[in-house]
C-alpha cells in the first residue's frame, strides 16, 4: 500500500458516495447514465468474485463489499426508486458495442486462461470504457450538473492515481501488471477532455456546458 | 502455473 494507491481508492470511494448522495438528496437521477452504472455493477461483480476464493486483507475485503453494495444501490435508485426521473432518451449509448468486444478481448488477452481470471480481465477492460455512456450523455445534452462533474472528477482521478501507484510498485516492488496498466492508461485518457473542462470551467465556478 | 492469480488491488 502506498499513498497513490490509498488516495486512489479513497477517490474512488468518494466518487461512488457523491453519486449516491446526489441521487438520494435530490430524489432524482437526472443527467446520470444508468447504463454506465450497470456497467460498473458488472465490473465490480466480475472482478470481486475472488471474495469467495481468496482473502487479502480486512481493508481489501471491506472496500470490495462497499464498492459492490454501492454499485447495486445506485442501479436500484436509478432503475427502481427514482425511475421516473431517469432520462432514458438521452442515455442512448449502445453498450453492446462495449461489452461484446471487451468480452472477446478478455478471452484472447489474459494472464491465465481460467474462468475467474478471464472474468477479472473482462472487468479491467470493461471498467476502462464503462464511463463512455455517461460522457456520451453529457455530450448529447451539452451540460452536466456541478455535482455530477465532481463525481466524474473523483472517478477519473482514481485511475490516474493508480497509474502513479503502478510506477511506484514497479520501482519498489518489481510489480508489473501489463493488463491493468494498459487499461488504466486507456481509462485515464478517456477523462482528459473532461479534466480540461473541469479545471477551466467548474473550478472557476462555472457550470459545465458544451458549445452547441 | 497457478490457475488463480492473486489480485491485491481494487
């Protein structure tokens, strides 16, 4: 555990909680892509099946349980409790264009050809692109609530911090996971445009709106 | 080789 890894995890946790609180307090999931949230629930489920097979630490287990629990709670709020506020018309990204190629890639390029390992790889690949429906929705409506941008910033920072963590682990532990690193780079690159808008607009007190 | 690789990250 190093500072990048810990702050990355906490940033991830903050993102998840910001989103849950935003929906809960406003009693609305307007502007939130339910499809991205379903993808994240799939990501956590596929990755954390090792909860049943291996124990790493109390920290590791509790974070996994919290992430999974919050992911399903978010999906429940969007598709059940506050379904009336869900903006399905603008959430029109075709997720099969992500899930199918990513599934194929996980079968082809993995560390070990075993069911759990392929599911882990699938979750790593899927996570790297799972935010695309949300970014697509924002580009379609041309705007995002400020609280939604805070959510996206924390979520994007999490994998960015993990990149620093991997550099650290490579130098100090000789640890090196090519699949996670490449997917993490892709994931971070997808946020670059958003990071730019966040710093130049949201941090200066303006609402995030895109030119028509 | 091991069928299961331990993944210690989240």
